[in-house]
C-alpha cells in the first residue's frame, strides 16, 4: 500500500470538516453582538445561526446528482468555493437579511461532510477506512476548537486599549473579525483539492476503467489494484452496471436488499442530531450563561469544550478499527443519554432570586435599578424568572444583561451541569459523531451511494436545522431543564433501536457489507 498517498488524499479531503467546524462554531460567539447591532428576537437569532442548516437541505437535494454526473472531486471543489464566498459575504453583511443570505450560501457547502465521507470511503482500504473517514470528524472538532479559541481571543482583544486593536476596529466590529477567521482555511482547502485524484469507483461507473486502474495503482500494488477493479466491476454488473437513477436508488434502499441498511442509516442520522449536539455547540456561550457563570467564563468554557471534543474524537479514531463501530455507537449513546439526564437534574433543581447580594453586584448599572422590585421573590423555573425580568425592565434590557443577571441570581448545582455537558460532548465525539460518517461510507451499495449518502445526510441536516432554529425559542418558552429531558428521551430511543439493528462492519469491504445486508433481508423475506 502507498500509505503516504492514501493518507494525503484523505487528509486533504477531510479538511472540509475543519472548514465546516469553523463555519458552524464561529457564529456562536457573535450571537450577543449581532442581536444587539441588528435588534434581533429569538426566532431571528435562530434564523442567523440555523441558516446554513437550511441551506444544506437544498444542496443535498442535488448533491447526489452532482456527485454522479461530475464526480466526487469536482463537487468538493465547488463546495470549497461556496465556503469561501460565504465567509467573505458574511464579513461584509450590513443587515440581518444579508447575514442570513450569506450564511445560507455557506450552508450549501455543508454537503462537504457527506461528499468527503463518500470519497474517502471509496478510496480507503477496508482496514483503514474507519480511521480515514473518522478524520472528517476530527477535522470538524479541530475547527470547532479553533473557532471557540478564536472567539475567546477576539473578545479579550476587543476589551484591550491597544492602538492596533482600535485601528483594525476589533473593538467595534468584533463579530466581523470572528467570522473572518474562516477565509484563509477556505482558500487553502480550495487550492489543495485540485491535487487529489478522482474516485476510482466513480470512474468505473463512468466506464473509465483505465483511469480508475491508474488511480488504484498509485495507492496499492498492481496485482491488488487489478483484483479490486475486477471486484468493483463484478458487483456493479450484478446491480445493473452504472449509477442508479433517483427512483431506482429509493427502490433499492427502501424496498430492496438494502432496506435494513437504510433503517440503520435513518436512525443514526436522526439520533445524532436530535440529542442536541448542535444546540450546545452552536450556542455554546449562551448555554453556559444559563448556568450563571458569566459571559467571559462562558466563552472560556466553550473553548474547553473544544479541547474535550478533540481528545475524544482522537480516541475514537484510535479505537474504531480495533473494537469496531457497534460498541462505540451503542455504549457511547448510552453514555450520552446519562450525561444529558445529569444536565436535566442540574437545571431542574435551580433556584433564581434577586437578593441583596445580587442587587449589589448589579448596582453598577443604573438601567437595572427597577430589579429591586423583585427582591426576595424566589423562582424555581428559569422561564418564570426571565418573564419577570422582561416585565420589570423590558425585553431589550433583559436580553442584553441576561448573563450578568443570571450570574448574580442563580443558585444551582452548576458543577453537575458543566460536567454533564462536558460528558455529553465527550460521549458524542467518542461515538455517534465520527461513527455516523464511517457507517454512511460503508453500509450503502456502490450503485446507490451517490444518492444514499446525501439523502441520509439530508435527514440529519433537517433535524439539525430544526434543533438550531428553535433552540433560542425553546430556551425562552420550555426552559433548559425540559430541553435536556427531551434530548435524554431521544437518546434512549435511539439506543434501543440501534442495539437491535446495527451490525459490526469493521474490516469488511463495501461489497462484503452489501452482501451481508442482502442476506439479512432475504432471511426476513
């Protein structure tokens, strides 16, 4: 095996995960700034954060067609250009509407994850496929971590009195500098993608066997390349010889031999997102402010979450080809559900009170003087407390100073919540985070994978969009405790379904996995 060539190609393609991570998490630090600058309500904030999640829904409808017609590599190059255009457009946004439009365009590029998984799954040897596809996830969490640390650093710079900070307007255009962090990595990825070869499996489906053989020969011995080429051609011939149409793909997936694979794919696509990972990651400082630790500490805690994500993703990549996909998914999901339940317990026991000490802490701002009328009133729900704040000082001031008021007024087991969130992040990145993309790259037949992977990524993206869009509204109307209880229940349901259906796929070729699912379907028939 030409290890260097295989890993180089995989690393370049997986860099799309890094750009995705930046794009997804940089917005978390801008929420307070843009809501103040543009005067945004809960649903408008949700629209800004979730706009990419909405955009990817449209992109995924055509991604399968683009991958089949123009190839995986060409589609990735187009995606990289969209990331770059969106980043520049976002920095220049002059209104709520233009910022949403810019981020919507960036969402069209979020298909980078499904296309990268498709490409790497098709070029990686079976013994390395788990590690190489999981590199997408580690790039995502590196991007997330860099975004959180960049946001924290820019916030600290904006508070300094350094002349160059003022000259560059970092103190007044803080959120624009946060979003600008994405531009350089997007340019780099766009350039590097021209260096990777086309997918050999796609080339075979196009009847370009000689090109496919040349690509395979650059990554493995000639005899092995010949053997694998013959196996791909044999499997494709048995299935019909070329990429299936959209109608054929759905028939194969939902009524044919791949039916069980489709059910596994659907379950993990929903569970990965409905347990709330993107609510926590994309709104990280906002989530941590609910604990009452203050704005600066919330930004720092978000950065720590990035490090936890990185460590446990690296650990998952180390183990995925040793202990397998099934144990990581099943027991990682159980761990995630327990962690979410701990967060529910922490928020459910919280008490909120404007007492003498709280008034003393908030006394520096005369606009909050009206809070004295709430002195001594105890609230057992964050919803009732926030409603009282809005009625007393107005919704604008309540939102602007929410972090400071919560920090002064909240009594709760904050350590239980912080540990619960950190534990959930660790469990997610140890299991359903990286393993979903590995499974997507493995369980679908070659003939339909160009359609199947984007379709199931579309399902995950739709759930992700709904979670992101409505999280600020849920926080204002359901409260943190009920949100985490809902996430817990979803995790438990996912655990039960996947425990019954999910097979082990490690060290199997795509063709062997396809044969396994076909045999299971025949046995049921």
